[in-house]
């Protein structure tokens, strides 16, 4: 330590040296960043069992010597791609489930084509999900099926479970699933019925364009994209940081359009009339009440979720009719809850211990 | 090493983090107002309206040029999709028949799969 000035010149010199090295690394890695395509995502071996337009059903090849009796069907959110749950080996929720002995299926989505603009909520809840459940039953040879729904995939699973109350869903797991849409305050304001002409928009565009969906997600944290890019540049010398940034950034910007009629129903029934929360929701004329769901349910919510705030999700457990029900709040945000380092340490083991004993 | 509090890199990172939080919080407050919703939706509505008008104009132009319009292509695509759907159903049926012929007791197990006998590990043994 240099006493008179209070400065440690040796430490400063060391720091300057390290910064110069990082600056050189940034230049080299920066060129690599733009010339490479990033890690390959969603590569756990799987077979496509069925597809119909936007709907795709996959079966992941088992990785354990014996599996639980009850297969698991993951219902992905319709706005995003399923590979968030299957990033890279070691950071894949799917791989984790397979290694822990689950037989895993996924209902994933691709962009609905212009001619699929007329798909309605009933197509998703009364056709796509039951069709996939049937195919999982056929393929696995089992009657019972556990369902895991992520974000809006959770909403679809709740609607399905409340309408098909006599089965075959055996267990339900929801990740960050909103039911009180008034509490999604910013989205509710963007879609204020006095100013948001959903009919005009859908009549003119057909499907809800992905750019608008992405924009509305990004508007929830308008400075974060730019701050993320600054962070990327600072850490571009760090291969692990860059890999992680690329995986999450690619997924976050890989937003899907939503089928026009389906989006219209989400806006009017859920955003405007909050029907799921108010117990007035119907799908294709069939009543969907959360109290009618009686199967064991686990709801995982994130402490710092800016997309689905806790207030929008907290009533799920109280409103559901099941006796065996549990809510677990974990540290993290909307995405880090299910993917990333926190998920590996917190959510996945919790889910395994909850689901394992209910899967025999 | 330089103390954390004096490290310019740490100061810079903290500043960026604080700016991000501050701006997000400020913008979130502004975006909860009805005025924001009105302004945002007016701008969005105008863009969608212009797009619709352009689409209608283009349709008239294509008609005049004796060329198929987007709506006609969409119609054709719908028919193709319905054919694709039927093909997919036929394929699934064929696969089912094939599986059944390999495993007469049910559709399961055209290829060997692990037995469905797994039991959860006793409490306390989970990692």
C-alpha cells in the first residue's frame, strides 16, 4: 500500500494489465461472436410422434434403464419455443427428467401459418391437447398422464384439466402460470379495452405478429436489452458468459406469432373479462372452473418474475379444487426459474421429489 | 488488488445496473397510465390501418393484372394443409397398424423401451 496517496500502484498496474488483456480478448472474441452461430439448442434425441399445422408432439428417447409408470406431457407456451427446456447437455430440464427416469413427451408449437389464423381457444384446449394426450396414451401404453405447463402452457393445461375433469390427467405441474390477468398490470394497460382495438388489429393482420409480442415483452423492461448488450461486450472474453447470453437471447427473441382468433379470445376473455379468475370461463361452450380440477398440483412461481408477477399467479392454489396442492416460490425470474443455474439447483430437484412419488 | 469500492470496472458495472433498474422502474410507472395506453394504441392502430389499406390496394392491383392475390394463395394453402392433415392421419394409422403387427398386445413397444417399473428413491436418498 502506498501510504501518502492511499493508492496501491501494484494493484492498479495488475488491474490495468488484466483490462488490456481483456480488451484484446474482446476484439478476438468479438469477431468470433459475429462469425459463429452459437450453441446448438434442443438437441436431446427425440422423435416426432405427430404434427398438425402449428402443433407438434415429440417423444424424447428414454435415458434411464427403467422409467416411472406415468408418462409426462409438457405443454409449452404458445408464444415461445420449447427448447428453453432443452438448452444444452447439462442445462436441459428434459435431459434431467430423462435421467431421473421419466418418460417425457412435449407438445411444442411452430409459427401458425396465415391460413391458421382461424384457430380458436377451443382448437388448443379441446382438440390439440386431448389429441396429444391420446397419442401419449397410445405410445406409452398407459392411461394416466402427468401434465407440465409452462407459462401460458400452464393456462392451457388448467383449461384442459378443468374441462376434462374425469381424466386422464393424473398430476398437474404449472410453472409461472397467471390466472388473475388484472394483476399483469402492464399487459393489462397495453390491452386497455378503451384503446386497444383487438378486432381491428386481427382483422388486418390475420395472426398476431411476433414482433408485436416481442415488443410488448421487451417494454416490460425497456432498458434491459441495452444493458444486456453492454454486459455482453464487457464479458465477451468470457466464453461461459457468451454461451449463456446467446442461448437465452436467441430463445427470447425467437417469439412465435399467435393465431388471430386465439389471440382475440385471450384478449377478450382473459385480459379484459378475467374470466378464468372469475370462474366464468367457457371454451367451446364448456365451462372451465379451476375448482373442478381435483388432481395433485404443484405450482412453481418465481420471486422476481416481471412477466407473470406473483399477484397474477398467487390465487391458483387457493382456487383449485385439489386436496393435494402445493405452491413453491423460488428465487429467480420468469425464465431462470425453469432454465439456467438456479433451476438446476432449485426447481428441478423439487419437481423430481414431488412428481416421482406420484408417478408410480 | 485494488479495493472493490475503488475499482473503476466495478463502479461502471454498478452504475449500469443502477441505471437499468432506475430507467425500468421509471418507464414502468409511466406505462401504467391510461394516457400511455391511448398513445401506444393510437400509433399501433394507425400502422395496422395503413397496412390494411395497402393490402386492399394491392389486391385490386393484382386482380387488374390477372394475378392471384394473397387471399387466393391463403385459400390454396388452406386446402393443401387439409390434405397434409389427412396424409398425416393416414401415416399415423399405418404406423399404428405396423406397431400392432409387431406387438399384438398393444401399440406399445415397436422398439425395445425400458420397463415402467421405476420407484422413487426413499426420502433422504435424493441428490
